[in-house]
């Protein structure tokens, strides 16, 4: 895809969806990491709703590590997969205390050793906490990158690599939430609503049927 086309697409995404995403409520890095963990397979709204009470009860990483899984569950049970998330949250905090002296590590390789933290959550955490550039590829990013012609790969790792090659670094952290919004509103998995798509002119597919 030509550079000027990519530039047009990125400018339109910035205009429509903005360049920054509201961060999850947190005071400490470990809280941000757990909030990102909670957001997997759940809506941001569900996560925003549980965080105030969760952080009121668990103000230190030790309190979370020492709590019972059942108690953690009570605070997050409106969030998807809450049982496995409660288990991972407790274990993740224990691992941070035991393996990293109580400080959340700052590399993807170290972060993915923590319970419940995958590559995507690790990249999002580093971007939100420290502004470290990274591209995170979920199902929306994968689908729309291919439809637009930004990438051709068939799995998140390939597409992540392709996007990092073609996108300017300053766009890496925001392409994820911009394409998620676009994937929910217009270019959905079931149907591409190309007639109301503001990037239709630049899209390689325009595959509405
Ligand atoms: S033009 Fe259609 S296929 Fe392309 S991004 Fe927009 S909705 Fe998706």
C-alpha cells in the first residue's frame, strides 16, 4: 500500500476516533495491569464499573496477593470469565512480589511470565504505563488491517509485524483502539458497512455485499 494512502487512512482514523484512549482507573502500575487483564473478553464499561470498589478494597499489591480467590471474585463477578481472572489476579500479584521485588516488569518477555498476561495485555500495559510504542493485534485489528490492505498475514503475530513495518511509530499505540472502535461500529465481523465508512475511498476491499 502506498505511503500517501496509509497517511490518509491514519489521519481519518485520528479525526474520527481521537488519538488517546481513556485509561482504566488506577493509582499503581499493578492495578493498571490487572485492569487490562480484566478487560479481556469484556467490555471497557464492565471494567470501569468494578474498578472503584476493587481498588477501595485492594489498595496494595500485598493485599491482593494475600486475599482469597473467593473474595476477589465478589468484586469482579459482573466481568466476563471472572473466576479465572480472580485466580490469575491473585497469582500475578504474588509473582510480581516474589519474582520482581514487587515492581511490575517493563518488558514484554518478563510480563508474559505473569499469570493471565498474554502478549497483547503486556504490550497494552507498556503503552499505557510508559508510552512504550507497540502494536496490539486482536480480532478487530486483524480483520480490518487485512480488509484495508494494511496487512496480509493470517495471524496476530504476522499482522503485528506487518503493521510495525508500514505504520509510523507514533501511530502504533493508537491503531489498536481506533480499529476496535471501527470494527464495532462500521467494519464489523458480520458485515462491512462500506456505504457509511469514512475510509471507504482508501480501502482495498470495499467488500459490502
Ligand atoms: S470500506 Fe468497508 S471493508 Fe473497508 S474498512 Fe470500511 S467498512 Fe471495512
